[in-house]
C-alpha cells in the first residue's frame, strides 16, 4: 500500500508517533463490562419474531486495550424477573463469536415472550457482568394460528367488546393492505405509519405486532381501524388480539364480519395523488366505547391476499422528524409558498381555523419557478396534493395518513386569512432505520455532500429502497438499490431492512430464475437488466461481509444459482449482451454488453465464493471455472491493445474491469493511464460516468493510488459533478448530472449517484476491512490525507461496535485518532516520509527510531514498512497518534 500524498510541507518531515489517548473507556471500572446492544434477528427487543431459531448478537465492552471475547454464556428464560435459563442456558461456550449466534434451547412457542441476557469472558478469562435483560417475543409460527378473517367494506371499521377481568397482557397482530391505522379506546396504537411494508402481496403479506396491554381495561373496549388504499389499491384488514386476564384466561378478539363499517372523513387517498379529508364527516367518539354505531353497516369478509402472512421483522415507516419552515412567500394573491429548506419525503401538518366547509389545499413540489410559484413539472402524473375541508369554528390540526410526497416546497391555497410560519410543519416520513455513521471534514462541500447523501438515502427508504420520492414512480429499482447499499450500510443500520428486501427480490423470481427490474414488480421488464438483477447476489454478499450473515446465503443459495443460470442461458460465448439501461444516465455512453458482461462475471465470481463458504465445493469449482471463461471472453471482446483500454475507452468502460481486476497484469497500467487521462485531460477533471460507472469510479481511483484525483472529482463544482448540484441548491442527490427543471425524468431526490457515501468512509477516513474479514473483525485504517483536506472524521457502528478514524493536520503535524471495538484488530497504515522516530508517548517509549522498529510494546505490532508508509497492528481500544515533523 503506498500513499499518493503530496506531502509538500511534509517532505522534510519525519514521523513521530505517540499514543496519547488512553483507551476507549467503556466505564471507569477496569476489566470487562456488560455486553451492550443486544439484538435478536438484528432487532432490539423485537415483538414479532416468526423464525423458530432466532439469532443473537451483542457488543462486548471492555475498559482495557487489546481485548477480546474468549467465551460467552447466553441465558434465555420465560420470565423477566427470574432469569434462570429455563429455556436455554448455553453454559460457557468457548468462542469469539458475538454475532449470528443461533438460539439453541428448548423449542420456542409461538406468541410467547422470552427474556435473555449474555456475559462474556475476556482475554484473561475474566467474566464480564451479565448484560441488562433484553426481550424477544415470538409471533405466529404457523399460518393456521390465524383465526381472524380478512375484512373490508368502507374505510372505517369498529368493534366493541367486553373484558370481564383486568387484562394483564394484550398483543395485537395486525395487517391492513392499502395501509391501516389501528386505534384502541380512542388512541392510535404504535407509531407505525404507511404500514405494513410493501411486498409482493401474492407471495407474502406482513403483519405488525403491538403490545397493547396499556390500551385495554376491564369493561367495555373499542378497537377500530382506518383503512387506506396504498399499493394494494383496495381495502383489506386483519387483526387478531390476544388478551390474558388476571386469572390467566385468554380472550381472543378477531376481525370478522361482526365488525361494523362506514365511510369516514377520508374522501380519497392515493400515494401519488394525495389525500382529501373532509373534517365535517368526523363522528366524534367513533373510536371509543358507547358510540352508537347502529347506522353502520356490517363489514364484509374480504378476499384474502394470496401471500403468506408473515411477521414484519424490520423497522416500520414512521414520522421520524418535524421540520420548521425556513420561510414563507406570497407569490400571487391567496397563494403562499413555504420553503422547508430541505428536500425530503413525508407530508405537511396544517394548523388552521376558519369557517366550516372551507377547503384548504396543499400542493407539493421540489422546485420553484423564478417568479416564486411552485414548479411541479417533474412530478409527471403524480398530483401530490392534500386537501383539508374544515369542520369550522375551532383550531384544527390536520396531517394525512395514507399518502406521502417528495418535496421541499408546499403551496398553500384556500387558507382563511394570512398564514404564519406556524401554519405548517414538515413531517419527515420514512423507514425508521437508525443512523449509525457520521462523517465530517474540513471541506464544507464534502460535508454538504454527506448531508445530501443521508437525506437522499433515508427519504428513499419506504419499506423498500425507492428510486425517488416525489413523482409517479417511487419504485424498488434494483440498480439503484445495490449502488447505494454500501453507503447506506455505513451510515445506517440496514441489516433488517435488506434482509426483508432480499426476500422481496426472491419473491419476484420466476421458474427460469429471472428477476424483474423493479421489486415488487411494477415497472421495467423481465428479465431484469443484468446491472439491475445483480442486486440479488450483491445485497446477499453485503449482508455477509458487513454483518457476517451466512444464513442469508444459505436461504437464497438456490435462488441465486437459478438467477446466475438464467444469465448463462442468455449469454453467448460467455458474453452477456442483453442490456436494457446500460450505464444509465451516463454522459459518455458505454455499450450495454460491456456493462452486462461485467456483472455476469461479478455475479458468477461471487456465487462461486458463496458456494465455497457453504462448502459446496463442486459448485464453487464449476462457477470459478465459468468466471475464468467470462474473464477471458470479456478481455477478448472489449480490450483493445492498440488503444490500451476497453473500447470505447470511456471512463466506465475502464473503471468496471479495473474494479474486478480483469485487465491482464501487462495491460493494467495502460488502462489506469487511459482512465486518468480521460478524466484529467479529455474532461478537464470531470467524470462522464452514469450510475454504474459512478458506482465504482472513486473506489477504483482509491485502489489505483489516485486518491488526490478522486478528491478533485469529488469536490468539483462545475458540470458534471456533485458540487454542481450543490451550488444550484441541491439538498439531496439529483437523478441527472444536468440541471433540468422541466417535465420528464428529472428527480431531485434520487440516491443512485451517491457512491461517494461509502468512499468518504473507505477512503477519506480510510475505514475498511480485510477481504477475509466479516463485520469489521479485521479492520483496515488507511486514511487518504488528500490535497488541501486538513481534517476528516468518520465513525461507523459495525455489528461489533463503533469504528472511528479521525485525523487532522495541525502546526505541521498530523494527529490520528482510531477506535477499534473489543474483539477486533486493525492494521493502521500511517503515512511517513523519512521517518525517524515513533514514540509511544504515554509510556515514554520509542517504538520506532532511525529505521528500526523496537519491540516490547504490547499494543502495537509491526506489520510492514514501505517507503511511504508504516503499517502497524493494534487491538481494541482508542489510540491517539501524533505524526510530527521533527526529526529525532
Ligand atoms: C428510475 C431509475 C431507474 C431507471 C432504470 C428510472 O425511471 O428512476 O432510478 O434505475 O429508471 O432505467
């Protein structure tokens, strides 16, 4: 590993290294601390686990450096107060594993609560205290356990029932296609919105589980639902409520045709078009007991969706944030435009007071015309407007339930009087994944790019990864999904989300193994463009490498194989020419056959590795052989020795083979040269790549020691570049490099060009892992201290804990702070020039002096020294290095 650093100031500098900081103190107490972050099936205290052998994980904590787990013990019990291991006591298991630990106790029962804790033994075989108690509840293991019926009719449903005794436990299992809101005794249950997650309803329908003990009471209770139309385009609702009473009796309330129904105040609802709500149709008290529903009709039994009813084991969509508008303008009489200051997905909450029957309209847009009016040309057919018709008289607050919009601006018309900044609030709505990564630097453009990535990525999580959040599309385009996944995983906890989406992908697979461009399948075609379908193997692979998930590889092994074989069936002489989109939205076009053949090779290569991991040696060998053949065919077909590059020598044409090391060793240098000169000279330091080339460009520049150039591209502000978007006010990523504000394909919240989201971590703060490492067990820290960047800090929370790398230049020195989780090791590459001394300051010891590495410092091992860098190995803990310019 060499450093491409132009160490102008550093040229005369030698490197002095000091470990200043003490350890990542988990607490003041010495020794092993209780494990934290207990997860079951990737979720914290999940209520609806419907796999009978769930997996556990935890993060061991330790006050000392260089620490590991040598053994663990898990206790699972049926009672929360006395955790005695009646369900499972693993005993002391000698193992360093902290993730993907399979449950190994008594057979779990469905619809049951379990409690668990874990402790571990450290490097000195000292046991930690037990963790705090975590919980997981099983949902239904068997479809037969559903006694409830799917019902429908109008968009409001209600049922009253009496509980003779005090309820001590209540759990509701509920799904409503076209979306639902569940209400018990006058209150909304839970914080899910736009629930359940979108799936291929013919294959699977997800239900949510809510703990509702506190919502119930002895006596008369009322359970209600409001229904939307959503992606199902119709109403169907199912609920099964299990209540345990004081004396231990079980009462089960189910949806059936004894429920009552009527049309409520939601006049119409549509994801694309918005909602119309007539508050005059509200019937106060309808969701509470004692309401007279004699005029309501009986609900009908609905046709059951064909799919299996399965538990929603992922974070739900929620209102995750509230935005205060930046400003409000009045571009025309009676027209008010609110600028939220940020493009996002969700809706607006309206506060209003006026005469009964007054319709107030909110229309949503990403753009403005120069005259200040909203520009909705790029929404295509999506109407994106919510209308609220006032009850009248009192202060009224409204927000829609069964739609969402992608917008920055809200146009308000029909408002009685003059609105103030308090009239509207932006409600940010998306799948509530936790942000787990942070990146910040001395370059404000990079910092805005990071914000744009975060906003574009998270506001396109709507139970599937969508392409955009505003126009009449919002589909699970597979290309966009895999190209944004790594950046997403580094910034957010995506494990449960992608586990679900990988199932969604397998749900669209047909007998021949082919996939579709969008999942669920609505748009695009079948078979999927190979650059889109590759999301299946790639997302499985990311789950494996980032989270150590082998179960996903096992579960999808046959599906992946069928998919790869469907590619082979289309290929001719090992070249896959079928392509629908190629290097989509590229400035310089690359043949689709090159792009498809690249992915054909990539998929086959990964599949042969997956087969090896699962010890299916024959497949591993067969597919490795096939990969070799594709590689030769690829080089024979696309490489031109005259041009020294892959024809037509576009950036993408050279980036893709370089990414997978396809060029022959003798050709590699010329291919890199071609790529670099195309960027530098032909395009004056600009990229010309579409989504596919952009996906790998920065990583290829990293691996070919061109980080300074990657940085120049990343911070470019003229067209085409990310900076160009930002200079034109982008607060998310655009769909196109061009600035377009007219009609057509031109979304302003489209994450697919966001490959820098991963590169910030992988290159600028240099957090990566060895190719053999899973879940950042063997970390690599290789910060690229490029050009004028003087500070960069990044941390990500891996399944094993937080990894941090932070460096800054100061007074001719470089400080580098690194945090490595317990049970992990890291190889840290320190840039050096003419290094003479390394001191472990806190111990007053020289580690390295005048070209010699001195042994005897436990925490630091030497790995390799090259002319430009020193690679050292450290164990867990926090290390603060100081690289100073003083020789001797
Ligand atoms: C979507 C893209 C998608 C593409 C496929 C567009 O309409 O918005 O993000 O990948 O079609 O060509």
